C-alpha cells in the first residue's frame, strides 16, 4: 500500500538536504568581518528593514567572501 491516498491523507515527510560542502564560502579567518559588523550595525539602525544602504553592505560582504574563497582555491 502506498502512503499517497492512504487513510488520513498522510504523506511522507522528508528531511531537508543541506547544500553540498563548500557551496557557500564561509569567512573562517574573519577577513570580511569589518564589512559584516557594518552591515549588522546598519540593520540595527534601520530596525531590520531592507534599506538600500544595508543591501549594498550585504552585497559587498558577500562579494568579499567570494573573492577570498576564489583566491584561496585557485
């Protein structure tokens, strides 16, 4: 008997699968920490809203992390 269409309409619940290892570069050495703290400060000052200033800081933080990641593994 299959779970689909069974009594109570139960469905199998699947656990989410994490992304592949290394698919999201982490800042283990803290090379981009100053940008991150500026971004968090911006979020606090704008009460967590999606302000353009904060978005630009977020973009520069992620770019910093990607640049460090690529230069390490090339």
